[in-house]
C-alpha cells in the first residue's frame, strides 16, 4: 500500500470511493470548492493503481477538522485508515489539535478514533439531518 496527497484532479476517483462505501460522502462540487480553499488536505491510499481509502481534513490557523475518512469495504481492518491518519497528521505541521464529528451509532469509526488517540469532548444533539447525535472528538497533535 502507498499513501499520497490527492489533488482536485482526483475528484472523480474520490467521489466514486465515497459514494460506494460511505453514505455521508461529499459530492463533487463540495470537494472542488474544498480544494479551492487552499486549506484542504486530501490523501489517498492505493493498492497498485486502485484507490482504496481517502482522508480529508480542513486546516485553520492552529487547528484542523478531520472531515472524513473511508476505506473501501473489502480493505477494512487491514490498517488502511491508520496509515491515512498518520500521513495526514504529518501534513498538518503547526496544527495543535485535530477535531471531528462522528455519528453516535458509528461504532467502528468511534473505536478507530479512540484507538488513534482521540478523546470525546462533547455531544451535538440531533446534529445530522436524520436526527442522530454527533459526538465531537479531539486529538492534541
Ligand atoms: C472507520 C473506518 C475508516 C476504519 O477503516 P479501516 O481501514 O478498517 O481501519 P484500520 O484497519 O486502520 O483499523 C484500526 C483500528 O480501528 C478500530 N476498528 C476499525 N474497524 C473496526 C470495527 N469494524 N469494529 C471495531 N473497531 C474497529 C480497531 O481498533 C482497529 O484496530 P485493530 O485492527 O488492531 O483492532 C472504516 O470502517 C470505514 O471506512 N467506515 C465507513 C466510513 C466512516 O464511517 N468513516 C468515519 C466517519 S468520517
């Protein structure tokens, strides 16, 4: 597996992966405008030529939001998301904290974040359109 930065040229591949295995994924327009902010970090994991995982983060002055992380279903449980997170953290030089929101019922993701040093700091009630709560996690970098 290799991990590399992705650019706006990769949006179709990123969308295809997000739409396939991650219902909360962004659409193409949202991704393009995120790349255009200049504060967006997007990395992909590859098995040969095949994109098998993506992480997206938005950077501000001294903190960053982890917007999304997804691994293709058939590659889950093999360390792909861990490798993507480690790569993204290296790109976030100068950033003190990494924040994220996750659905309260997304137990694999919650377990993944806890294993990787994130701590729950708050709950956003009915944050998602379907009424599910969001848990807010933070990691000091
Ligand atoms: C969450 C997700 C990104 C994890 O990806 P992954 O590549 O399978 O993760 P890794 O193999 O690096 O897992 C690292 C650790 O996370 C935890 N973990 C991952 N999947 C898990 C699961 N299904 N159940 C419980 N813990 C899990 C484990 O602690 C695991 O360590 P271990 O293998 O030593 O037990 C993946 O399940 C996914 O794509 N889910 C759909 C998208 C999503 O919900 N993203 C998060 C919200 S943005």
